[in-house]
C-alpha cells in the first residue's frame, strides 16, 4: 500500500502544473487583508506545532501577511551561535536528509540514488572539481520550522548563481524516489570564501516555494528557461562579508538547504545522521586545518 501511495504521489508531481500552483500559493500568501491573512495563520497553527514563545512579534496581529509570518524573525537569543573559532554551525532549523562524504563527484541523495556536483552547481568544471571528495549536508526545512538561512562559517560571498529548473516537492517521498531531484529543481547557489578554503550553500526551490530572497539579490521568483543567471552582487551596494550566523536569505515557503565543503578542510560532527534534528547556530562540524 505504501509503495502504491508513493508511486501515485510521484505521478501527480510529474503531471501537476507546478508553476501555476506555486504562483497561486505565492499570491495567497501575500494577501494583506487582516481577516484573510489571520485566518491563514491561525489555520497553519492548528496544523503545525510552532513555538510561538520565540517569535519576536505578536501572532497573528503584527504580521502583515501569511508569508510575513512564515518568514518570521525570532526574538533575540532564540538561536545562540556557537562561538568556537573552529566550529561549523547549522545554517537552518530542520532535519538532516543526508550527510557525509562526497564519493569523488557523487553526492548521496537516498538509498540507491545519487547525483553529481557538476549537475548540482551547474557551473564550470573547476568549481565542481574543488569539491570532489569533500563533504555535504542536506537539511530539509519542514513547514513549521524557522525559515531563515544563515552562514555556517564566516567568509566572503564571492558568487551567487540562480539556476532555473522545475519545482518538485522535496519531501521525503520525492527525495527517496526521484533521482537527482535537487539538480532538477531551481536553486540559488552561493559560493563563499573563507580563510581556510571555500564552501557552497544552496537554496533549493520546490513546489509552493514562491521565491527565494537574499539581501544581495532581493526576491528571486521562479522563472522559465535554462540560462544560469550570474547575480551582480556589487549592484546591491551591500558588503559581501558575512560572519558566522549572519543572515544569507530565506524561503518564501519551505524547502531544502545543501552545504558542500572542500576535502580535508572541514568535517562533520561524529554521529550526525539522516533524520537528526538541527537548530540554526548549533555546531554541526569543525574546521580541521
């Protein structure tokens, strides 16, 4: 029965008008009429167990739309950042979908499924090769999670590339069944240089994710086409230097974050595994050099 349900879900994902549905959800989430947006927020709270004690505003009254609530900031001190100079911190709240070493250029997705660094980054080969035999962590942000994404290490944002794609759901059914789902979906690839090497943080778009927003790019909406957009970071007039724990951006609705690190420079904490819950700011690894 479970196999039938998962196969049916996969079929529906293939045939549904994903862009149309995502655009509709995005529009509904932006409604500012108080009665409507409050109804959406209260309905969401009935479905999901959100910790309102750490929200910095009154719920629902202080939020101008459902999306404003979904991308909410937290009260000061809710996510302390690990201060160890060698620590790598979780970039987001969520649970680990997969974590481990990159086998040459192959990244583990789920049992029997993998994808390549080259397909994920959709960039030149030198960029991809620098992460061969490195490490990766894939973190899924559930609907009830805090949906802002932060820097796991201090550094300098040297490139940001928007890769067009489709909008499959990234829940566990799809991740376990559809090979290369993260290379099929649209995504924003952020390259960050540190004093010890480089890492990549990737915002993966998905069904109902109306947009991805960063301070440097503004709001990036789903788009058709196949041309990778190299973002002009200097046009924002913002510093590209980031401290550990600094805000990198947020999903307007939920999705997945992937972190890639270089070989022999960084390592994950021993014992972290698929299914483990992480909170933004806590240590999940360390610099080894």
